[in-house]
């Protein structure tokens, strides 16, 4: 399914108007249905949908990878229905916390029915990645820009990447929604048998509470964002045991929680 298409318009430069054509990202309503009942409707890029279904299920705490029996993407008149079937135990858990979310891109908390649910403390990340060299953070942020074809074509997509220290970039996913991009990345990793705890999550957006929550649910202990985090995101990351890095650039970054997870010397003893 196409992720972008040309759209005609009018451009104004130096006071002069001219016709133009620009590639714009596709955005579709994607329903995530569990065991026959719609749980959420998100506006998303119609790509990597199996990854999206798997990652969303994990980061929202609905199911583990092993509890996802099947995923089927069904094209509907106004969008896509992702039909996810869960094992019986996971299905019962979901029914107990049934909630509905529907909102535009960039809104990761739409429809949550309680303050407690919106600000839920995520489970602590128990698997500790060995301290990461600062140079690896800079290299990772430099590398992710080379893996964003949708953004290169449209200038309107977010990306989430996974960097494995000592090896490099293992996966990148893009979407018009920053939450969707992270969900797709998590889903892509676990479907390939790659443990999120073994590396670093990268996002090309700001780090908000919900992205920290999703990172914790995935079990990853280091999250690097291109922009600054919110104050609440820092508190959430500290509580979950996540090293939260913001303002990630090729020439530097700022560490907002768990700074002991980053060291300055590439040859430091990390045993």
C-alpha cells in the first residue's frame, strides 16, 4: 500500500505564485480490533501493519508476543481494520480494562477514561543494558537520518529506530504519528526475535510521558529523543529506570535521567 502520493498545489516564492506538485504522506484510519471488538482507532501510515498491531499490543500492555495468535489487515471503505486475535488469557485481561481511543496523529492519550490510566506508572525496566558510550549515542542519531525514506519524500513523518551498541542500526520504522512509529518499531523487533532490552530506542520527536511508558513496556532501558522531553516524561523515566536522553544531535545531547547509563570513553570498563 502506498505511503505517499503527489498532490498539486500553488507555491509562493518572492511574491510570485506558481503551480507545484509535492509528495505528501498518506494517512488512514486504522482500527485495532481484538477478538472481534474494536479497541482503538488511530490515524496512521498504511505500512508495517503487522508490526503496528504487535507493537501496540505490547506497549499498551494488552498482550505479549506469545499471546498474539494472529493478525489480519482488512481493507474497509474508510480505512483498515487490523484484526488481532489473542489467546484466551490475554483476551480476558483486555476485557477487564476495556477502553476506547480515537484521535488524530500526535495524540497518544485520546479517549483514556481516567487520570490514573493516563499517568499510570509503567513497570520498571529490570534488564540492564551495559553503560553506553557517548559516541554511540551521537553515531546513532547521525545514522537514523539515512533510514527515513518517507520523511525524505514528504518532510512529514516521524521515525523510531533501534541501535545495538557495537553493531549499529538494526531497525527503523516511520509513521505520520510518533507513537505509531515507536509501536511499529517494537513490533518489528519482537517479531524478528530481537530483545528491545539489548539496545537503544531512538525517536525523531520529543519524548512525552506516553512514549516513555511504551519504552518501558517494551523493556528498553535507554530512550534517545531528538527534541527535549517534558518534565513529566523525565519523572516517569526515572521511576521506570530508563535513561532518558534528549536534544540528541550528532555533536552532543543532554541526559535527563539515570546518567550513569552513559559513559564518555568508548573503551571504558563496562563489566
